[in-house]
C-alpha cells in the first residue's frame, strides 16, 4: 500500500500531537513529522529534510504564517500539495491562500473521516473546500453582489477613516446624500457603526487590514 506522506505545520504543540495521533489511525496515511512554525518548515523543506505529499498548514503562526509559507512554496518546483487547517473563517485570508496555490481549506474541528478524505482528494489534485467554509465564501459573495458600486466606493472611504463630509467632498456629492448612502450601507452589511463597517470591508476583501 502506498501511503500519502503528510507533514503538519502548526504553532500549537497540542494540535500537532493530537492531529498526528488521529492520522496514525489511518492505514493509508503516514504522518512524517511536524513543524512549530512556517519558517522552521520552509528551512527544513528547502534543506531536503522533509519528504511530503500533503502539508497540513495552519494560517496564524509566528515566524512566517500560512500565507508566507504558500508564497515560499510557490517559488519551488514540485511543491507539495497544501491543505489549510484553520480555527477561524477569515474569508479574505482563505481566499488569498487559495490564490497563492493552496489546494484546499478546512476547519480544525473537522471529523477524522472528513480530513482523511480531504487529504486524499488534495493529493490527487482536487480542490477541497469544507462545506462550512463554502458557506462563508458564498455569504461574502452575496453581500458584495448586493452593494452598488457607489456603496462599495463609500465603504472603502469609510474604512480609510474619512468622515461623511470628507467623502462628500471627494465624490462631489451633498453631505446629506452621503449620509443616506452610509445609512443604507450599514443596513445592508447588518452592522451598527462605522467601525464594524470597516471590519466588514476587510472581511470582504475591499481593503487590506492594517498592521
């Protein structure tokens, strides 16, 4: 039996140990090791110390996060497949991960059977997106479709910290008109204030998160 070689990259030791213990229950998967952060994995991989088919990659890590690992692997020939495992549904980061070449994404609380299937699908070249995360992507797309181009423009300006008066000046509109747009925008986004609207703009990928 040819086993799929898997390597875990996660900064939480308990997660690495627990996941490795679970995968050892699968006869057709071989967990070849783990790394505590992205930089450790990249250094060992580039040094030829890691032979792997599928990398189970965390998104949030010190010393090179998941996106950083994907950027490094993108420059590598015959790079392994990558399955993102995350505890959060940050739509923007997951979309960026897929754009950088990730082969799938799942939440860490997935059942073993689901993870087992995803590893094999990813290894065979298929794209895997867990249903829970598909729903997140769909919600984001629906919200964006519901916004007019003017509302998207105003949302970006709100996220950049501009007041209604400043937005009115930039768009050559009356301040009262902008105020009405902002009110409609908050209603469509289901948020209470400009701070929440800014967070929603980041989630939808309209602006980049600072810091």
